[in-house]
C-alpha cells in the first residue's frame, strides 16, 4: 500500500502533471512520516527500512533537473536526523548504515551533475555536517546504554571517516593543496577527541576506543607526507613515533606502543629505500 502511494504521487507529478513539486514533496514526506509511525506502532524494522528507502527516493522521484543544493541537503539532513533518531530509540542500527549509504549515493549523484568550483565551501559545509552527524550517531547508543559496539557500528565509523576524507581531499586538492596536511591534522584531533570521550564513558568497550585512536593516527600519519616533502616526512614520522611511545608508556597502553612500532617500521623503510638516494641532508 505504501509503495502504491509513493508511485501514485510520482505519477501525478511526473506523468500527468496534476501536482506541482512542492505539494508532491509534502505528500511524499507525509507518506514517509506515516510509514515511520507504522514501523514504531508495529515494532517492525522491515517497515522502517521501507520508510527509509522511500524517504531517500523522494528527491530522485520529484527532481526537475534544476540544482537546489541547500534545499536538497537540508531535506537529506532532516531525513537523516529522523532515521537516526528512530534507529537510536528502537536500537535498529541497520538504519544507520542504510541512511549513510543513501546519503553518500545522493551526494555522488548531485556532484556528478551539478558541482562546480563556485560551490566548494557550501559543499564542504554540508559534507562536514553529515560527517559530524554520523560520527556521533554511530556510537551514541553504545555509550548511553553501555553496550559494546558491533562490527556494523565500527564499519560505519570507519566508512564515515574514509568517505569524508576522500571527498574533502578531492574538493580541495586543486585549489588548496598546500593546506591539506593541516586538514588531516584537524581530522586527527577530532578523532582523538571522540576517542577520549569513548575512553571515559565506555572503558570496557576497547574496540570503540581503538577504532577512534586508529583513525586519528591514520590521519596524522597521512598528514605528514601530504604536507611535508622528502626527508622531512621521515623526520615527522620519527617525532610522531617518539610521542606515541611516550604516550604508550605514560598510559601503560601496549596498543599505543604497537602503533608507534609500526610507524618506526615506516621510518626505517624510508631511510633504507627512499631517503638514502637524496644527495642533500634536507631538500
């Protein structure tokens, strides 16, 4: 019945031109809200998934071929907030992944069709908003209810960070390549902050802390070759390894010391196979 309702509104708008875009959009939003209410009423994850898919299909079904970036992403952000709130209160965390997947899909579709350099900072604003939303919602339930994170939760955390980094790198690389290292450091700081929250609020959930720590270290390690050149990369990694070793002993964290050891191995590799070919001490 819900599928028929969606198709009826789509047909009235697209095939027969009986409805304008705004009334058709409002009707589809109403159908999505009604479907969510049914999902809660009958405690049905399947109906909730159907409502999520229908909500994300609405912009594609009612598209006019014109760009309305702020309107589109405001709708997607509100839809994400609704879906993630439903996933939080009903513990249907599969909706988190589904919402993330469709958000990325819509971003790709919009980018291929409408993006140009004049829309850089607006696009970066929306990317950051979605990144922060999923970064928090991916582990909020686990902390507030003291539940251990599952593989699904950790996958969302990793995918969210990876997609955001790649999106931003791709957008900024042509005009702001000199600042990409600082951007990676900022991401590292965000992940370290999230990791500290996870460590204080859910100390028994070691995997959550390790994922945030790993992502933070990855961003910091990647920032060094992005921002620095030649031998300075080795110097930067050496300093990072030394700091991590100190932190590992200070916190009595064997995992942090292992991460430092991995970076030391990268330093040794560069010294033996890359830096030794340079004639000068520093370029």
